[in-house]
């Protein structure tokens, strides 16, 4: 089965040109003007539209067991929704319970992910430490294609990685050629502030952002960056949400440190007023960590993207429905943390980034797929439109519109943080592994079609440094 995407404009992180794209056997077979139509080939009319690499969401939590419940979106429903949004790969997180073998947890997540409709990879969290963790990290890198390890600096008493663990694990990552990543929030401060707020009688969702103010993220970002810097390891900060953390990243990069930052579509457009909604359910539905931030931080994130200090966009897609959020009715610290977005990330970034002139269309590609593929060693299989790359593509209609709503989205959650927002610029068609799976509103996601993506380690930090230079290379692309 082959698919010809005809008459569109190909957009990569560096180039924009008119060409047809022929996909067969799961890969891109040819790119060129007026390609011949092979017998039996399906044709996607892309005239007036952009043909771009399918999105890669580097931060999702499908069916995560968390805070006494399990995320409502599973690997099938979540990846199907991703396809409807133009995203064709995800990187999810294996999160072992403290004391649990990393390899056992990895096997469990692999089992859950078998039903995925898109290709997927895993970061593995380091939630505790002993010699077996050290050994298992090597096995994961060498035998299972894991090249990134996640550290939660928050969630004290649960999955928090303390400084001793950060030092051991970052050092081990460096030896193995893997990228350490961090959820940067000072867990001790969060715990302290949570107890204080509860003692003062603040039990509702409005207390959530007060328990995790921007300094809590800035301090942890600085600490993680400096620990990595001292050891000579690279570091990637997930869901950077504050000016405080962007400034830490910018400063370190200026000193030549290989530091990378990710930001979430939600943090770019929402602020902390969502927690002051008098409707408890509406406010609780926005409880995630880090929280939405006071006005001003959003602009700092956009500047971080524009300046190249933040390189990737993600969602932290982690769905909990109203009945699950209700677990924290009497105590905000028990509201399961998480919001959705895997279906909406690309359209929100286009609407708020490209339509406003903040980003070029090439920046958009870099920020939705290519940079992630480069940092996590999936490029050019993913994040590219090249002969030989996987035929994971999105045909983007810059004039199409959609009003985002929980009533019409494909995500398995009863709430949408972008509810009512009308975006201009939508994924009209999505091709995954060479198959036309999103056809102008018709979703043909296939349960179990997704493949596990092995991500080889880098030989060492030096190659990473080279790639960082590549990422930072000035591009002669005018702003859109
Ligand atoms: N933050 C969330 O909001 N949910 C899952 C994990 C996390 O760090
Ligand atoms: Zn996190
Ligand atoms: Zn997360």
C-alpha cells in the first residue's frame, strides 16, 4: 500500500519547498515535483497545505498509576487522539515504584504499550538507588534502547529523587551516554508549603499553585543544572514553566553547558487564574505540577523558545476525570496531578506561535518534532521529511479551524484545558508508518500498530555537544 501526498509544500526545520511525497512500506520513498502515481496508490490532496514531520510528544503518561488512581487515557486511546492532532510518536515514562526493579517496571510498561496506535519510546525514572539500579540502567541502555532517565525532584515520600540519587544517576548517565532529565521542583519546599497551607485551612485547588511557587522550580532547576555541570553531564529539563527556570537554562547555556528545556502547550497559554475559579471541579481539573503560572511567565517561555533556550514542546498528557479529581475534595494535595493535551499541542502552538508571528513555520517543525528527535536520538528516522525516514507525516491546513472541546476531542477525559478556544491551523491529514490514519476528521487509528522505538545511547557527551551546536546553528529562515 502506498500513499502519495500531492501538491503540498514540504516544511522541515530548515527548508520550505513545493514537492510531492511518496510513502510506501512505512517509509518515505520519494520527494519531488509531479511524482508519478503508482498503481493502487491513495492520493492525499495537499494543495494549499504544508507537509511536515508528524509531531513527537516527548512527555506523556498513558495509564499511569499515580496518586492512588490510574490515568484514564490508555496507550491506545491516547495515541489515537495523538494521531487526530498530528502527533505520530510519543515518549512516555516508565516509573518504577521505589524498590521496584527497573527492568520489571520496563516490562510492565512495554506490556501496556502493546496496544499503542503510534510508535512510542520510554524514558525510565530513577526513583530510588542501589547497585541493582546502576546495573539495570546499563541493561536498559545497551539492550533495550533507552537513552534517557527521568528524575522527579518533587513528590517527597513517593518518587522523589534526592540529591544523592541525582549525583549517582547523572554520573551513571554520563558513563552510559544517556541523557538525565529532571522534573525540577524542590520537593522539600513543596511539602513544607503544602502542610503550612493545610494547617491554615486552605484545602481547595487555589492552594495548589501557592504550594509550588515559581522559586520552587527555579531553585530545583538551578540545582539540577549545577549538579550536571559539575559532573560534566548534559541535562534536559522537562515542563519548564517559569521565567526563573528559563533564566537558569539561558545562563548555563551561555556558559557553554549542554542544557535543554521542554515546555508544555498549556503553560504557554494558561495562567494561574484557573485555580481561582469558584467551581471546584473546574479548578481541580487544572491541577497539575508544575502548576499554571502567574501572568508574565508565559511570555518568558515564548522568549525561551524563540531564543533557542527551550528546544522542545510537549504536553505531560496525564488524564484524570472528574471522579478521580474528586479524591482531593477535602485536601488539595490529594487531587491527582495531571491534565491532557496530546491532541491539541500542535494546533495550539501553531495558533499561538505561528499565527502571531512569534515562530516561523520551520521553528514550528523544530519545536514539535525535529529537536526532540535530535536530542533523544530518533533523528532522522523521526522528525524529518527525507527519503528513508519513517512515513510519519502531517498535512497541515493553515486555514482550517477547530474549536477545541471535551465534547468533540478524542482524548479519554471529560475536560479540556483549552475548552472553547478556536484555533486556525489544523492537522487535516495524518500519515503514520505510511498509512493514512486521520482523514479530514475520520480517525482510522489501529490498535497495536505502534512499534517500540529503540533509541541508542550516544557514545558520550561529546557527540551531544556537537548536536547541540547543530541545534544552535543560526538559521537563515525569516520569521513567518
Ligand atoms: N505532573 C503531573 O501533573 N502529572 C504527572 C506527573 C507530574 O509530574
Ligand atoms: Zn513532571
Ligand atoms: Zn510528567
